[in-house]
């Protein structure tokens, strides 16, 4: 991670104003404090796949996402925040949350929220494109404004993986970085919040769709992955799978193909995979027939794989 703010190098009288400016690199936010006092802060940034990540350390202050902040930004993403230390309260979706060490929360940046820290605090924030939540069937109502346990189950695994990401000294923009960012979100899609599993609050169908998508993403590179196998791994019938997944507006078969094509697109554009052949990439993305892959890729993106790769050579 690279440091974008360290108040130790700044005159004490300008430290908080520097923090106010730097925190806006995470999202358009307002920062305030009730009284003038000594202030220290440090913000580090990194890139992990499609996620912008920030490790934020600061002293007593309030950070707020206001209506004017929302209006000033074109993209409204989701922010996943892991809490390390400090006495912090958060308000989002009319819920008051007292953060606990190792726990994490999700906020929708299209909606207001307020974070109040008393004393020193330390948090790790991953900014996810909205599309990544939508493709997994994760809605604001289902996942935001809730406290997720970071000590057990899939939430605990996600928490540990996020801790590892804070120690990375370089950006992870390769396919491996995309996989890591996706893995964190896939784990959280199955995590249990302090309110209990999602199935207990009337979202059973959403929960099943998330489970189906998590299973698919886990086995995406397997060319033999079938609807019947996904149904078996999900513990439901093929007929019920079609019924539940059909409510998303597409079929499972089409969604699997779309995910594989998108992964191939990223690989073809990646400078780190220049030495791999197009056929090799197609096979690694779950396509057993390179000719079929080329046809489907061209139909989706309007250009053949070879042209996409050639277009990325100058970047």
C-alpha cells in the first residue's frame, strides 16, 4: 500500500484540513470534529483487482456522507469496511451500529451514512463497483446497515483475507487481484450477520440465488460445470433452480457464460498475461472449444479475442 497522508509530516495547525481533503479520495465525504485538539491520521491506498482499498487511521472525528456528497459523484459504489480498533458508532439505513474489533459493515454510497469515532481508530475499506454486488444478487436492503461477525464462519475467513490485503506493498491489478477481490465478496455473500442468516428475515430466495452464484464462481473454470451439478451442490432441484434464478432476468447457463467471457476479456487485456495464447486463456476460463469461445466472445463484445488483445498492446 502507498501512503497518501501522514500527518506527522504536516504542521499541527493544518493536519485536520489535510485529512478532510485526503479522505475524499475514498469517497466524497465530509469530516468534522467537536473540538480543536491535537490530531493525527494516516491513510494508505492500494488497488486489488476491481477494488480501490484504503487503510485509514485517525483520531476523534466524525465522517459523514451527506446528500450533497452523493450528488457530486457519478458512480455510487458499495463500501466494505473492516474494523480493527477504536470506539466507533455508525448510522446507516436508520440503523445504529456499534462496531466491534474484527467485524465489518457494508454501506451503499448512494445513501447517507455517518461514522463517529471517539479516540484512535483504524479501518480497512474496500470500494466495490456496484455491478459486482448486483451480479451476485446482493441488494442494499439485504446487506447494508448490518454488523457482520469477523471471527467465525465465512465472515471470519473474509476478515482474515482482508487483513492479509492490508500487508501487500504493491497493487494487485492482475487476474489474481480480481480473484482475491471477488473471493472476499463471495465469502461475504454467504456470511452471517449479527442479526442472523438472511433466510431468517424473509430473503430466502435472495439467499439461494447468492448461494448459487457463489458455487458457480467457485467452479467457474470447470468446463464440465452444468446446471444439474450446480443444483446438486446447492441442495435444490434443477426445476427449482430454474424457477429461482429465472427471477433475476436471465438463465443460469447465460450467466455462467457471461462470467466466463468477462474473465477472458480481463485476461486478454492484462499485460501480465501477454505470454499466454488465446486458446490457453479460453480453456482456463472454462471453454473447452476455442472456436465456440471465439464466436461467443465476438458476439458479446463486437470484436474477436485477437483484436481485443491487439488493442491492449499499446496500453
